[in-house]
């Protein structure tokens, strides 16, 4: 079996995939699995509403089927975890969603997590998922920076808003660990963590970290 982890960016914005790929560097260890990041060309520029989530379920499933023979694990790199459970029905390999993994990781780093979202309309979708996971009491808050996925490439504006929202989650909502609620934020994690003084979880890193362990230990879905 291949020792390769496939990270699927379900939106069609290559800049997001490049950011995720760069965030994988600390996890590319000598003797460790290869980590391949790909863009789902069929996806919208950003997964910003429930219709976008539903739109990419079938293409994600098709990609998992296509790559099942040469990958040890799959990561769906969108904070809505689109098609996660459907993809798990298509393979015996681990399939991990970055929202689920990001939340689980955050709960090992602090008591109450805060989520930095891109848009206000993303928040109800996130709250549904946290409720589905049964961990709502561990959530301090979810606040939006008011920028869409494509706009996240504007580094000055994005980091300024992320820093502002991170401080609000810390000081007003009582979060002691933060989750970046979009894979397009990956490039800002180290800088934001230094700025806000709290652990900051980049969920693609969290999911791939889990995928490495799952693949190496031989745990199937």
C-alpha cells in the first residue's frame, strides 16, 4: 500500500491549495508519508454556503475512488467537511475532515475553543456541526472576519481582521485556544499565534497529523 496522504482542497482556488501545501512542510518528515495537496477543479472558488458544500460531494467521492489504490489516507481540506461521511463509505482507508480534526485537536489544547470564520453566513453551518459533534459546551464563540475565500490572499487586510477577531474571541468570549475556520487561512497560523498569545490550530495540519498516525498504525476507517 502506498504511504501517501492525499489532501483535497474542494474549492478551485489554487492559491488556497498552495497555502495548505506550505503548511504541510513541518509534517514532511524523513521516512514519513508523502503529502500531496490537490485542487478540486470542479469546485467553486470558495466553499461559502451549504449549496457549495453539496456541490462538491460527488467530485470529492470521485477523487477518492480514483486515488484509492495509491493513497493511504485522505484529508478533505475545507472547514465544512463536505462529503466526509459519503467518502468514508467509498474506501477502507482513513478519510479525515479538517473541521472535525481541528475541533478535536483544539480540545486537547484548551478548555474552550474559538473559531475564526470567513463570513457571518458560515457561522450557522459551523454551529450545526459543533452541535452534531456534541461538543457545543466547549465552544467559546465563532466570529467572522468578513472576507471571502478569494479575498484571503490580501495579506495585510486578512491578518489585520484575523488579529482583531482573535483578540475578541480571547478577551470577550473567553477562548483559550483558537481554530482557523478556513483552509485558506493556513499561511497566517504562526504569525497569528505569536500575536494573540494562544494556541492556534490550523485544521489542515491537525487532520494530516492524525492521518499520518492512522496510516502508520494501520487503523482503517
